[in-house]
C-alpha cells in the first residue's frame, strides 16, 4: 500500500491584485500542504505542475520553495513533480534545478519507484505539439503504476487532451492519473481499454460515455483521473474550497476514488465572500449597497466579489448585442445602465475587505459597453482564458509573460497589447526571428498539427528546446509593451 499527498497549481509568487498579501497567501497555502504531508507521514508528496506562477520567479517564492522542500527532506519524504504551463520555458527551468540540488525529483517517462508503485510524469505540452508525442513510458515490475500529468484532460467538458489516446498508446497499464491545471478538485473514471483483473460482474454498471468509452465490455479496466485543485484562488470566480488530496493506493492497484482519495480543505486559504446582486431595470448603486450590507457584516480582510446580474423575471443576459432587423430596428430587450464601481469598492473597504472585485453580467446600454468591458471585467479570468488564444508563436507567449510581470500595462489591456506588439514585430522583422529555434513558424491553421520543434519523447517534450537567442528583439518588443 502506498500513501501519497497530491497537490498542484500552487502558483507561488503570484501577486494577485498586485498585493504582497496575496503572494504571502500562496506561500502559506503551500506550507500547509507540506505540513500535512509531514503530519500524515506520506510516502511522497506529488505535485502535478505549476509550482510557480511564472517561469522566472523572484527570490521570495524561491526562498519559500527551498524552505518547504527542506522540511520534506528532513522528514525523509520525497517531493515528486512535473512541469506545468506556467513554469514552462524554452531552455532550463526551476524544476530541473530543484532536482539538481537534491530537493525534488522530476517525474518522467522512465518512472520513479515509491514503495511498491512506479510514478510517471507527463509535463504540460501545448495542444499543437501533442500529436508528435509517443507516450512511450517504460514498464516496471511494481504492483501499481500512476501517471502524473498537467493539462485539461478529457472526459471533462473543457478537456482538450485525449486521455483515451494516452492510455491506448502507453505500454504501461496505469492504475491512476493524478493531474493538475484545472483549479477545481474533481475526478472522472476513465476506461483504459485493458481487461480489469479485479472485475466483479456483480458490481458492474453501464459503460461510460465519450472519452471514457474506450472499451466494449463493462469488464474493461476503469481508472480514476483526479484533479487536486489549486491551493489558492487564482481567479475570483473559483468559489469551491481550495484543497489537496490524500491518496491511498491498495496493493492490487484498484483505486476507488470514493474510498481512496480523501479531499482535504486548505484552512489557511484566504476567504472570498461572494455577493450576487440581482437588479431590475432602473435599480442602481443604492440597491447594490443595500444588498451588500444585508449580506455582509464584517469582511475581516476577505476578498469581496460582487456580481451584478439581471433579475430572474427579466430576459437572460446575452453574450452580444442583438442584431438589427431588416428595418434597422433592434429587437426588444431589457437593458441596464452602468453601476459605478467606486462606491462598491469604498463600501468593501469600509467593511474590512482586503480588496473588492466587481463583475457585471447584465445586458448594458450600447454606449456603455466599451467602458463596461474594461471597468467590470474579471481581469484574472480574461487573461487566463485568452492567454494561449493570442499566442502566435512560443516567443509571443514569452512577450505576454514579460509584460504581465512588469505591472506597467493595465491588466485588462495586456493581452491586446501583447497581440499588437507581436504583430508589429512580425510585420517589421522576419517571422523566423520570432520562432524558438530560428526555423519558420509552424502552420497553425489546423488545431491538431504539431509544431516542427516538438519532441517525440514524453520525458523531453517540455523544456528541451533551444534558448531564444534574439534577446535584442525581445527587449524591443518589451519596450513597446511598456510604452
């Protein structure tokens, strides 16, 4: 039997809302997870990616990691991890350096033995490079096998990485997948396409659908794919408690998620207080303030998240303004006037909030919508959702990260500015200059096409590229972003 602590997405160093208090929150949450691993005397702490918030952390989060990993080493508990999308670089990364100094083990295709199980690693790989992966994990003579990965995996509705493909191509018969990237704790049972040696026909149920349905028989082995969730909220709309998982792998490798995966709430996570305010047409700031006072007495340094929404009996919020008909008239709809943010933030401060965030989900008057998009947008969600969408090449991703770290461009405009800057450089310079290794940029017109520089080996798929050597071009682009 093996006992593991599964965590992910600790995002150390993140100064959310540009506050040092939030950076300390992420450090305290990680320290609580380490303490739990020591108190529970687990066989290993497994981190499924995004240890740091950026691939270039400053000294503060580095000190946090060194201190906490030394505590684990003193307790003789190995720290096993993979590379997530936030710490992914074109050359060396901090995960490798932590391994070199003996404080961590980077999981790979060769596997790392912990008691009677072998644990493998699958670093984050951009969608366009996954078709070239061979998933050739090396089989080992142990009782069970676990795959640790970072990405949005199917069969979750937002998944873009086929778990079915991974399990079908792998020569290793996995018993469990412990994953990161999705910040909500959850699991799904996934069919491995292999016979289940522990199958009992009396306990069988229907075959799962979608990406889970890789076998035609209910005796096909199904394994849990489990997200631990993030240790702190990186976006204000993450309402569920922050957690880590204590995982027990029985000798036969048959992991029952309801029995063997124990979610534990992170007690040190800063409280977020959510106030939803339904508004009828004509209602404004007075109604908002009254609702907040009715629902909140004291915030005690919590983060206050206020969401304005249309009252239920009114038409639902539309994603865009209705188009005009043939006569040029817009169809009937209920629209609302903008509610000023300033008084809401002031009320939050009066009630003791660390910071107040406001989102407006109503259908607004047309002449207010441009202003509204900047004033009320959930910046964290907007940046995260569009982060990869605006990337022209991997170097463009680096531009965005560099711009975000300068704190000199408004968060709500940062993706547009990065996009504009990269486009300008492409027009002025050779497109080859923006590619990681100097070769022509890959054709990204088809979603599944792999980049020419993608590695074919799982263990070297991330972090093995050549270093960007056109530093002057990078500096020029960053200067344009900051202007």
